[in-house]
C-alpha cells in the first residue's frame, strides 16, 4: 500500500494541511494519508495547544474522510520528534508499505538540515507542495535529496497556524480557515484565547 505521512505541529490544523494531504493523495495515488502530529517540548509551546489537544483537533478534522487516518506515535512517545526515528519504526511495523512524506515548500527548503536526511531520503520519497512566499525549487538542494522529492501542484493557500493563533487571540474570526469541526472544537475549548460566542 502507498501511504502518505502528513507530519506537522498542527497547532491548529488548517485547510492548507488538508489540501496538501488531498493533493498529494490524488496526484500520486496514495491509498491513505496518515496525519502525524509531532510532539513539542513544553517550553517551546507555552502559547499553543497541548499535544492531546492538537491530536483531538486533527481527529476532528479528518473524521469524515475514509482516506485520512491519525498516527499518534510522536505525541505518545513525547520528547523531541525526529522524523527519521519514527520512519524507522514505521517501516519495521509495516514492511510491505511504501511511505511518502508530504511537506510544504518551507520544509522542502529546510530538508538538508533534517536529522539523518541522507538515510531518511533513502527510506522514502517526499512529496512537496507549494506555499506562498517560498520558492519551490529543487535546484538548491543536493542532488541526492532533490531526486527523492516529487512535486504536486496545489492551489496556493496563504494560511499558517501562526496566523490562526494570532487571529484567534486577537478576537478575529478563524472560521473557514480551519475545517468546521476544528472551528467548533476551538470555540468549545476556548483554545488560543478565543472568546466563546455569545448565544443571544
Ligand atoms: P506554524 O505557523 O505554527 O509553523 P504551519 O501553518 O507552518 O504552522 P505546520 O504544522 O508547521 O503548519 O506544518 C506542517 C506541514 O504542513 C509542513 O510541511 C508545512 O510546510 C505544511 N503546510 C503548512 N501550511 C501550509 C500551506 N498553507 N500550504 C502548503 N503546505 C503547508
Ligand atoms: Mg510551520
């Protein structure tokens, strides 16, 4: 089976993540995409949601899509999440599956800095999608990495989790920037400092 892995902090998950996963699935015939929230050391994320909350947000986002699943290994393991470590475990557990790691243009550019990138690039392909403001060109990457990055054409989505956290805490609407169920969960849980809606 061809499986996409959509890794991220998802603080919160938004439509850019959803569309990246669907675009990659569609473009390369992936049977499933597994959303994998990474764990973040607490000191780095005082302003955001907890690991458990981020997991719940992703669960809400994907609950009606049969092709999308959740992989909670990095949250459960805790500590700093290194993709290479998780991918080793994945390939041990699912030896007959082929994994494709889905990333946005900002992450494509940053690939040479990933831990054990040479080993990681031997183990799987990356699928890169565009992100506004960041050129998606593979020519700047070392050849042995560039040849392991497949590109999928996606309409640009100029939304980030940072933007959403800032809007929410500033009292601005985030509706339709995130899946409806995520929006409801954020409102209910009063995450990111949103003010609960008045019901009059
Ligand atoms: P933050 O602002 O907190 O960094 P983010 O919006 O960048 O959040 P991440 O959880 O950091 O989201 O990203 C997870 C993955 O999704 C990364 O590979 C990132 O490049 C990709 N991604 C995030 N937003 C978009 C977007 N709008 N379009 C395409 N890819 C995206
Ligand atoms: Mg980011």
